[in-house]
């Protein structure tokens, strides 16, 4: 077995200078390692994007800026230290609206371009007018997209999240709701409404004061379990909330038949992501325990909006995505899934934890190559999609954390920071090259993590109106499953549901010790099969990295052994007892005797029983025999699809002749040659093709038009 000496590592060299020493100390704390040398790599020591956010935030607090691109391009300590201080943060303009403001003008709103008429329209819609407006700014790119899908959906809302919780008594429920009120008061994004009708551009408006929408219901257990009644009443496939009224968190409470109190919590994705849900519940727990005054100051969501508007320009975004996507002319639509505007009603879901051995092997290979584990997973997912569409170039959406360049305090701020952007992966070359290339592409994409998906799609060569991709990969670091992250002491989580508008989403949850997969896919596809493809792709990838770095990446397997066996062996086990002494038409006649009145043939509105079909075939067979058909006499058939075509096949076999079908697409010259070389004496046809057959030097019978066939014996 390999010992420590067989593992790839660098000889330790102590950090030099103040910046390297500072960086090494931060790394050691974040990565939980004893010491960090000059040549150690952030990713080889177990770093990933969530820790990268914390690293950037720690450096920001001591006045040292570093770009996320620098971290991914130069992950060794000595190289990254040379980049410290070169990155300049976006200066967030201050909020000019104060509690004493009585009039709002466009100049007071640096984070959105509005006319005075737009502002007046907003003021008229906010309860309390200007006095209740704390801030107004533009939507982030992903908020734009989510608002689009909200407006597109006629029933329900694909981005309305629903949770059901249970409380032992009313006192505990009221304590929970009171804690939520305190959290809402702290955070701007939780007091935000969205206004877009008759506006030059959509705006998000932060209210100073809001009331928590709580609906109390008296439900009768005779109408079914209370939990099911609540789930049906507030089903996001049919239920919507008013986005123009803050807050976008709604509650409904009802008493259960066992005395517990049930709570339905509706949260719109416009104001939250997975990290925000975790922060909300941590703060709710703090207020329940009386620790609310120890929480750090809340970070405003306007910092993120400033990054998207004042950071990387649209021209820079467009250049980047044009370089990546300009020659992509076909969309990536795995398994034929192309509806990217679905409402989630037909989505099936499955989860599975990957084997611990596979988890450990993947992490070891990521460390050896100095890349992120996310890069390996993105490459494996690309291979699954490539097999599903039959091409070696794929584009899929990747969900970016959004907090790398989210501004001051982004590691703990609330709001929708994530973004979905396209990633292109070309599956050419060997496995190691593909891993490094995927890592480099992800690193480059992170610099544009707040770009607009609509802008990125316009930069591709895919025709307007067609989606660029229909599959997502959501790689999430150090997160518990959604259910666990929503837990608060004394509260039982009964159900949690989140959806997207995409028909295929694969989530990879990386909790440091284990990896798990979660798949949501439009029916009738089985999400368990998709998880199986991803697991097999990861197994094949790690096998190649361990034993055959030069293996062509397109040779990675994606089909699990059980499915391969099913396809190649189980479904091909066609052996059966064959009554070789019986002919096909004789077996058919035995079936006639067994089930004479059962339907044998369906054609449009026609239904023909075994007895009727056999009688028609017998009449035609008697005619053929009288015309001289014996064993091995060829009988040609030039007919359209119809019941008569089945009758002719049976009749020819009953007469002992050779069934010789002709293709009506063939030219007449070919038909004449074939009939001449085979010396075919008879051609069976139908009324639409009879005129074409009259030129043949053979006896022609129009089976559906020859009334005399009815006189033959049945």
C-alpha cells in the first residue's frame, strides 16, 4: 500500500515577509492545518469557494484586497501574496435617503436609472409614502430572471418556496414569529418589495416598517389531515404572493388535530438563497435564546447591487462570453428536455449519498492536481450531458455562489447572491488536461459571477428564441441538506420544497466529509437514473486520474453496470421454446382458435378480430393458390400502411409463397428490374397505388378494391 512518501507534496519552506506570513496564518485557521508553506496550494490543502469567500473577507478587514481570479489562477501562497493589495473594491455610493427625507429625485438613487415619473409611481404604491421608503435600487441579474419567470407563470410561481413546521404549543409558535419579526427588522432585503408595472425599469424598494403577513386558519380534520390541507391550499403550483408588498415572507398557522400548531412559511426566491435561509434561522435561534443583541451589524443588499452595476462592465462581460460561446450554434438539451419555462409541477426528485471511498478518492485527486473538487464534478456532469446529446461540446448552467465579489460583509449578508451562468466544456484531449481546463474555465467565470444570463446567452451562436441549455449543476459547499439548515430548537420541520424553472437540475452537496447528489428532473425521466449516471461518471473519472491520466476524456463511462447489464444482456435474453415444426401462419391460426373474438388489429377507427382477420387472409390465400402460387413463388406487395397489408402478408404465407415487399419511394425503373429478375407473377396493391402497378408485366390485384375476393372460401 502507498505510504505518505508516495503522495505528491512540496518540501516545506517557511513564508517570507509580512504578507506571506499574514496569509499563511489566515490559511491555517480557515483550512484547519498546522502550518502553511510558501509553495502550498490553497486547493491542495482543501480550499474551496466558500472558504475563498471567507478568505477574501478576512483580507478585506485588514485592508488587503485580492481578486477571486488571482486566487484561482495563482493558488500557491507565495504567488497569491504578490497579488495582495492590487485588487480595488467597488466604492458603494452612500444611501442619500434619510428618515427626514420628504421628496425623492433621480439624483438621490445612484443604483438605479429612474425618471421622476417612475419615482412618483413607486411612492404612490408604498404604504406611508416617502416616509416609509428606506432605499430604492435596481434588481440583480438573477432577480431579473426570476421576476421574468414569475410573470411568465399564469398559475402558481416556480420560485415560491414553501416550508411546513410544527410547534408543540401556541406559546412556542408565537415566540418563533416574534423572533422572525426582529430578524426582518434587521435586514433590508427582508423588507423589500418589487415594482415593475408602467416602470422604465423594475425596481426593488426597501420599506422602513413592515407587518408580518400571518393568516390564521380554522381547519376541520374531517376534511383530511391538516398538513395536507395546508399543502394543497398553499401549493406554489397554484398559489402566488403579491411581490409589490413587503415582506415577501408569508405565514399561515393552523391547529392540528393532535393539539400541535402547524406553520406554513412561504418565502420568495427573489429575496433569498440557501445561505440566506441558514443566516435567517441562525438569527431566529439567537433571538429565541435572548442573544439577539450579540449579532453583528446587518449588511445591506445594496452592496451586491453596487457590485453588479459598478464592478465589471457589460462590455467586459460581453467580450468574455463571446469568446466562450460565439461558435456554439446548437443548444445542449439532454434527454430531449427543452422546456426551460416549466413550473415545476411535473418534477420528480431523488437524493443519494456517494460512497465514502469515492468521496475520499475524489478529494485526494483534487488535492494532487491542485484544483477544486467542484472542477471534477463539473467535468463529470459535462460527460453525462455529452452522452445524453451525442456531442463532445456541451454548455450547461452552473450556479455560482455570488459572494466572491459580493462586497463588504458578503460572507454573512442576506439576499439573493447566487447567479446562474453558462459554462462550456469541450470534451477533447486526455483526462488530466480536461480537469485543468475545466478548473481554469470556472476560475475565469467567477470573475463574471454577477453577469446577466440573458447577456451571456445573446453572445452565443444559438438562434434567438431557443434556450442555450436546459440542465443545471448546483455545487454547494459545506451546507447541510435544506431540511437540516432550516432547523430551530423546539421546531419540527415537516416538509421543505424548492424548485427552478429548469427541467434538469443536479445538486452536489459537499459537507467536507461526504458528498451527496440531489436530482430534480421532468417526468417521465427517473431522477435516480440521472444520479446513477453522475456517480458512474465520477467513478470513471477518478479511476482514470489514479491509473491513466492520458486516457481520452470522452472514453469516461457514465452508464452504471446494472443498467449496462439490463440493456445488453437482460433485454437481449430472447431465448424461448420455439415450435420449429410450426409455421408463423399456423401459430396465428392456433391463436384464432384460442381467442376468436379478441381484437387482433387496430387501425384508426377499425377494430378487426382474430376470426375476421383470419377469414380475410384465407380468401386471398385461396385466390393466390388458384393463380398458381406454390412453395417459394414470390408475391410482390406494393401497398400503403393499412389492415389490407397485414392481410396480404398472412395470405402469402398461407399459400406457401414468398412475401416480397416493395417500397413506394423506389423509382419505376427499379421496381421493373426487381420484378423481372425475380420472375414475380403477382403484385398485390391497393386503390391509391393501383394505377402505378398497371404498367407491370404481372397479375395485379387491388386487395381493397376487388369485390370478387368476398366470394372465395374463408
